[in-house]
């Protein structure tokens, strides 16, 4: 059972770390694509086609969490969605 709790703790820590990292980036507006590129490059993440889409969907969920918790805002401009700190 302890091993399960260790995995849960590690996952929660990584989730919180990435939420904070995304929040920290948003001193200036970024599109989802720009944010994803920054996260991948800054964290030296391995990337192939499937992983790109996994990371992209995970980023979408994290952006939703930040929006729902009134941490960030978004604006649509010229067909692009920009995210930024409130």
C-alpha cells in the first residue's frame, strides 16, 4: 500500500509543479502551442507524435484547472487563444 501512496504523492507533486510552471510563464500572453513548446524545451521532454498529443491534452486540462481556479484568463484574437495571468 505504501508504494501506491508514493506513486500518488509523486504524481501530485509533478502535477503541482507543472501547474506552477505554466502559471509562472504567463506573465505575458502565450498560445497553447507556444506554452507547449516552452514546456517541452525547458523540461527536455522526449517527443514523438503520440507524446506531443498526450502533452497537448494534458496542457489543456491544466489550463482549464488554472482558469477554473481564477488564476489565469484567456482572450481570443485573430483565431488564436492567448492565456495570461489575471
